[in-house]
C-alpha cells in the first residue's frame, strides 16, 4: 500500500480555493485507491493478460520484448492446495511474489505415491490433488506470475524416480531394483510418458484451458536434478533426455522446455577440472553442455549450492566459486549452446559453521548482480530462482535454505531492487506495468 506523506503540501494546494477542493480531493482519492488496490481491481474485473514466453537465440521474449526473470522456488504449492485449511498459503505466496516484482515461480507438478499424491499408482490420479494444481495455475494467472512446472524428482522426496522403480518392481515387470532403471526400463518409460501426457493435456477445472495451451506456464522441467550414477559416461541419461524432450514437444510445442540440471560438467568436458566444485561432480552421469545442447531443449538450467558441494566452508571461497560457476555457464550459453541459461535454484545453508544472515545477503547479491550485468550486455544469463520462499507460519516445512523474505529488510530490498533493475532494462510487461511503477518508485 502507498501512503501519501506530503499532507502539508496537499492542504496548502487545496485549502486556498473552495472550488478546486472537491475536484482535486476526488482525484487524489481515486489515485490513492487505484495505487493501493490496483492489482485487486485487475483480479476482480478481468484476467491478467499473459502471452507465451518464447526464445530468440540467447534471450527470452514476450510479445517481441526481452524478458529477464527474477523468480523464486516454492515447491510446496500443490501439496498445500489440497486441503482448504492451507490453501490460502498459495494465494498469499503468489501475491507476495507479485508485490516484490517477481515474475516466475518454480514449483512441483508431481507427487508420486506419497501423502497427498497426485499420481497414486501408474496412471491413477487423485482428482483432489489435480484440482489443487488447477488452482495454483489459475491463481498465478490472476497475479501475473508464470510457472515453471517440474514433472518428476530425481530425489526420493515426493516419490521421485525411486517410486516409479518400486511400482514396476511390485508389478513384476521391473528390470532392476536400481532407481537409475527409471531412465531405461521400458515399463517405467511407459509410466512416465503416460504421466507427462496426462499433465500436459489436463483441462483446468477453474479456467477451462488445457495446460499445454496456457501461457501462465512459462516452461516444463523434465526432472529435478537428474543424476545417473550407474552410467558415469552419461549415455543413459542423454538417451532419456532426448526421448522425453521429443515426447513432450510432440504434445506441446507452445511451451519452453528445460532438463532441470544442476550444471555439472561431465567426464569428457575440460571444464570438469577447473569449474566443477570437486572431482565427484564429473561422475554423476550428467553433462551440462551435452545434455543442454539437444534441439528439443529450449534453455539450460543450473543450480548453485557451494556449501553442499565443497568441503571448503570459507565464505570468501564460496563467493568466488559462485562468480566463476555462473560466468562459466553464461559463457557456455553464449558460445556453445546459443540458448538462455537460468539459475533455477540457489541457496546458502543455515547449517554452515559460523553462519550469519549477512552472509546470505552477500551470496544473493553476487548472484543477482551477475544476472543484471549479463542482462545489460544482452548475454545468455536470463534469470535466477532463489531456493526457497515461504510465508509466515510455515516453519515446519522449512529446510536450511528457506526464508520469509520480508522478515529481513535487507534481503527483501535485494530482491525488489533486482525486479526494478531488470524492469528498467526490458521495460515492464503489460501485466506488470502499473505495479512495477509503484514498487520501483518506492525503492528510490
């Protein structure tokens, strides 16, 4: 809400003439209401208009204009939308993100065989949970927020590839109990393709729009943090990415697609020795360049977790690593991939020895500054997504990276200033224009 501070000037202006007093007073009243509640007015009286995000070389574009992303992760949205008692958290988080000038949220579009599972068993879906995902997409559209929807987890949280392997094993059709068989077992490949098709062709019960036709969805992400450690050559994962990205594009050619990589360089890439955090990173069955170069993959994704990836816990070392890591991948986007590069997760853990919140602010600032400079120079660094944002009252859902951004003014300011900096480069999009004017005016 904007508060008019200049009451004295206002009284002087209107007090000298009785004729102008009611006219100017009415104008100020209307302006105050609009500036305070303009986004609510849009929600009530008409949908926020969104166009599909497209790619032009190393840039994202919307309606022909560059689009740089200041985004965030709230993976928990679908889970919290199932029950009425927690559904309000979805709207609260999306509205808070919009008020910070954030434009894209990354969240899970999967929950396999776990509590509040979307996919109860292969091909069997819980309509209550699907309606929750419908609700998230509809709410995001209201607030002018786009979504990156991830389709499966490499990790066991929310089922992941381990759940798919378990299903195949229980049905007596699994080739192996290794969870890496997710990437090559014909039965599991069939399970996953059926899941993908069901999600992409889902008709939203709130908007009546099929997901594949909805511009609220920024992009699909094949899998969160894929690793195939049983084949360090990378061939198994590469074959899977090629097959699944082609399958997605056969169903939906309107949306962008990314893999969901952490960004590690593989065993044949010379950067494995100079840029990877440690030697093990080249032996995970993934390779940033090879996996991202596929024509059906529209942009590259990278994560940033120096404290989890390295034994060196010195904060100065971590900050130097972050800069080198990001600049290397942006260079890859410009020179090798010719595609945008998105840093879709980054975080600094509270469990680090001698952790202090000011270290996080320094960490965030390095990342946001690099993206801003890349955007100014029309380079491939296209955006960032902090891991993760929560709202008040969600302490038990937090990990050692989550934050409620407005609880720490310096952190809040970093992200809102980034929104304004990027808006000045690209020009505000129609769905953001009035709100960003208010936000960035207040930041001055």
